[in-house]
């Protein structure tokens, strides 16, 4: 199974923006782990947005 290149770049940018991780660190994550990190970032972002 291949993963869309554009989608990978979206995930990289999202994690890099919120966690300030470098590209190599993000790419080292297995896909399910990266998706989990993205989900958790989204929950935190939503919670902070709702509180302000």
C-alpha cells in the first residue's frame, strides 16, 4: 500500500508546526504512531481553542 505524498507532507507540516520537531524525527515515526500524535495534537488544539 502506498501513502499519498501530499498527505505525508500535510502530516509532517502539522507535527512540525505544533511540536517543533525536525523532519527526520517525524519521518522516523511509524505511520500509526504519527497518526496518533496528530490526533492528540488535534484534541489539544481543540481544547485550547474552546477555552479561549
